[in-house]
């Protein structure tokens, strides 16, 4: 029988993220990465709420504390689809593994700020996360936009403009 977290473990294994449930930074990373993967449309069946360090899933925490061996050893039989691998590759290419940038990115997405004006986002995030630098927040904005961007957002006018820019020598 497949566990609720099997797919997540396969994702973490593919991304070469090695959990250590006894370590705060590792649990932090599991929480934020899982939230970001869910926001990208990957099959992550956990709900999240905004907490002190960004998105946090109580059921996810319950799962990794109660299945420590499975998480620490990435024990899963789940086979990734090509579509999942494609999204995981995008994640891997886009997301900086810096703790502050991941926290910033996940917080921006859960607060639905990724398409707001940068100065407004910086101001809002600094109020709740004063430890994040302006650079962390700007990186978080850019990462959120890249992760959530969909080709269907490109209008014919935007495609024409991009093509014109690409043709400039």
C-alpha cells in the first residue's frame, strides 16, 4: 500500500535532498520544499498555513516524525512520471538552496505576493521577517515568479516582443 508521503519521498530523492528528521534545518527544508513543490502543481497532498518560518504543514510534520526511518532513508517505491521529472528539474534549476531565499520564496507564494510591486513585497515581508535581507526577498520574488510561470501567460504580443529582443545582436 502506498503511503501519503511516498510521492514526496520520491521527489526529495530525485532532488537529492537528504532529510534528517532530528535536525531543525532539515525539517525546515522539508517543509519549504514540499510547499514549493505543491505550489508548482506536483502531487503533494499536504495543507499549509503561514507560520513564523513560512509555510508549515502540521500533517507533514506528523508524517515525518512518525515515519522517521522512511524519511531519513527516503524509503519509497513510487515511480516518478516524466511530467513530474520535468517539474522537478525546473525546481532544481530555479531554486537556490539558501535557507533565507527558500523561506522568502515560500512566504511570498503563500501570501500571494509574487506579482505585486517589488517594493511593496519587500515592505510586507520585512514586517514579518526582519531577518531577511532585501536581496533575499528580491531573490524570493524572482524565484516565485519563475516557479509559477506558465507558458499560457505569454500573449502573442509578449511572444513577439521576446522574439524581437532575442534577435538583437
